[in-house]
């Protein structure tokens, strides 16, 4: 049974191949991971006992998180430009309506973005969740407020929302370091 990230890595032979140079193994493992969660970082730090390895992994994680935000923003811009370039009247009006919905009104932009985030989580739209998290970050919403939004979304949407909450939490962390 695999109980943690390094147990699985031992089982598939990634760490075993680097017995002579454990630091090389640490950096290789970190580079291979699509995301590096903090529990994994702490476990690697305990294994290495090396402050420089920890700092290297933290820097690597920060770069990966920043790339996550940049990659999403570039993808969204590129694909929106493609869609809008087709000059479809209905799609253009929908995009326009969406933009105007989130402008200041009786409700603040901050409140509307939090409502948009809850709706996106309940509808399980990962792109929408990332978009609204970015807007919430731009509005200065705190981490404490975001986690209350996550709580509301999970109560309204049920446990099926939990995987989206995990990805949302990861993306929120990426926004904080970008």
C-alpha cells in the first residue's frame, strides 16, 4: 500500500536509482511532479535534512505555481480571441453580457466574483473556477474569505465539489505567489 508520495516513488524505483546522490534524487523527483504539495515538500525536507535542498524545492514549487497561473491566462486569452474572431453574434453578445454582469452595481464586484466562484464550483467548471479565483485575487479577497466561499460551494454542491475544491485551493496558492 502506498501511504505517501515517497513510498510510491520508492515502489516505482525513482529514488532507489539515486542512492549515491540523494539530493539529485530529490530534485529529479520534484522536477517530475506536475505539482508539489506542501506535505510532499516537508517529507522531502525530512529525508534530505538539507536546508539548501528545501530552498531549492520551494523555489521550484513557486516557479511551477506561477507557471500554472500564466499558462491558464495565456490559454484563456488565446482561445477567447479565437472564438471572438469568428464574429458570431450570439457568442459575442453572451461574452458581452458576462462581462457586464460582473461590473459594480447594487452588489459590489467583490461580492459578484464570490458568487461567480460558488456557482462555478457547484457547476464543476475548472476553467470558470480559475477565472473567478483570479478575479477574487484581483479584488483583494483574503484566503479566509476564499475558504468560506469554498465551504458554501461544498454545502450547496455536495461532496462531488471536493475534487474541484482541491484544484481551487492549489490555484489560489499559485495566485498568491504569482
